[in-house]
């Protein structure tokens, strides 16, 4: 059939009323025919703006050109030169504000579905047993990577391809960082997608040691001075949750989104065959409006709750991806916008019984250009809930910085690092991802891991 070049090939999804009751993946992705049809929409620009919009600079027209020809194996090798985690990025990257926002096809019609094509290629490669090309030999120089999230995996993969002997140290019992504990199964399947992407990184020669807490099990100084590592990359993420410090926040039934999602995603609380304690809740309030808030809300919904998202600004100010908000609404999540919590109501047994909120209106723009919410006098009211999930962002755990002499941090406990090469104030130590920026996206963490791998190579060659 003829392809309408102005419109995307639609992607298949589970029906909202079906998926709201299961943890299987919402988006079903393209098949090969659909992917090849979508690839014909690419204009193969010579000076491709989409590459400039990609934090890891994938040669997007080249890989899409191979999809159009039906040479999916070669499309995968092209992507693998730039990205260690294509099946992840194809699912969770905010392509609409990055590569796809720069797509020339999008000026007159809809931009090419770059993310869905990347996902198709990576899934096809996995199903057909194709791995990224490994280096022929190593150079014997050892590099330590702290954290096995997107920044750490990317840095490790790039250094391994360049011949370095890389060991990743992961604090938890499973590798993957935020990919394993933070993003729900219905957006990012753990066994099929995350585990196989980690295996691909290992196939490049990278070793991963789990249950190693840097700052307790060993320190950065010991890695450099006693264990033979010539450089260290810190990609330890931002796992420390923030709270509002309102009355009642210590009640039973109040979670950080981090804890709630970790129990479900890493410890499989949603699966009855695992004995992980979790309070599903009958009526849940999620405070916050980012992607993590959507993830927590959609998880609580699947555990059987009626779910309210409480956010102090309006819909156009929600920081979450448009697709995530759309999916949450389709599934029946209630949005209480322009609403701000004042107090968590606690019953005599110490459990949550409600949340006192106040209506807001948007005032003048603040320094960032967003209009600041202002309380409406006399508008306080109580929403009956039995569980509250706080999704207000996270900051880095200070354990690494407090046990490493000469490593400078800012007032948010984020490690100070050069954006261009990841170099920190301590020689031989590089950092990137959420440990440097605070909570951000998977692909930005990957971009930082990539920049640091280059910075480490330059440092070691000197």
C-alpha cells in the first residue's frame, strides 16, 4: 500500500482497559513491514538536524536507510557504534523533544518515528541473536565504573570498545540502576529488554560486580591506589528522595516514589509469587507531575487503586512526557491540577486517612519562565486517600562524595564535573548522569557517560 509521507505509521498498543489491569508492555512496537514503511518517510537529509538533537549523536539517517532496505542487522550495527542501550532508548527517550523535534519531515507533516524505529531494530537484533561488535584485544589498562545505570553502562561500553578493561561496581543485587528499579515493567520489560542490553555490554568484555557499595565496601581512593585502576567514572545516580516537610509525612502509608517503584520493579511486589511487602492502597494520591509520578500512579492503578495525581500547576506545565500523560488519562487516572498538599491526615492508628490540599492559580512567571502557583484563599479541602506517594524529585546520595577526598560537590550534593568530558576536581575521577545533574532523563545520562568515556581516554593517553 502507498504510504502517506505526511503521517506516521501508527504503532500498536494494548487497549487501555486491558493494560490497566496487567504489567505487560503497553506499546507493542512495529513489525518489519510497518518499520520499513515508516523508514520510507525519512528524507535522508545531508546535514541531518535529527543527529544534532540526539544526546549520543546516532547517525539516524544511515540506520533508517538500512531499515528501508530491509537490512536490519546493519541498521543495528550502525546504532551500536553510538548507543549501548538502543532497546531502552527506543522505549523511554523523550524523542519528541530531541531528535524528532528537529526532523525536517515534521515541518509539513508528522516527524519520522525515530524512537519506534530504533526500538524495532534493537528488538529484531535481540530476537535474532545479533550482538554489538566486540574489540579484538584489550590494552591492559583498568577503569572502574561506579553504578550500572544508563551513564555507567554507556561509559563502560564505549571504553570496552576502545580496548580498556572495565569493571562496573553496582550497589544493588541486580545491574541496571534506574532501568531496573525505577521504570515500570509496562514501559520497560526487565527480563527481555534490560537484562539483554546488560548482556550486550558484558559481551564487549565489561565485568559487573553487584552488592558493592562504594564508600562502604571500598572507596574511590582504594580503587585508584590499591586495586590497580587508572581512572574511575562515577555514575551512581540520584537515589535520595525529596519530601515536602508537611505535617503527617511520616505516617504509615506514605511512600517516596523511589521506594514504591523499587519494591515493584526490582523486588517484583506486583507479582504474588514474590513475598515483597507493599501496600497497594484503595485510593492513592501521587504528589508531583513528572515521568516518575506517572510511573508511580500507573503502577498503583495496576495494583487495584483509584489514583489521583496532585500537581500544583496546570496541564501545560506538567513536566512528564505528553505520551505518559496521555496513557495515564486513557487508563483512568484522575488529575487534580492546580492543587497543592498542605497536610497528610493521619488516623488514630498512625495510618494515612486523607490529604488536605489547597487550590492554586498561576501568577507571574518565575526566573525559569514558568508561572508561579499562588494559593487561593479559603480553598482548602480534604481528599480521602489511604496512601500517598511523594514524587518530588531526587538528589544524589552523599556517601561517595563524603568518602572521597578532593571531590567537590554543589549545594545539592551533586558532583561538580565538566560537561564536555566528565572531569571532576579530583584527578583521574570522572562523573556524569544524575550524580552530576540531579534526576534527569536516561538519554542525557547516556550522553554524559559517552562524554566521560572520551574524557577518560584523553586523560589516560596523556
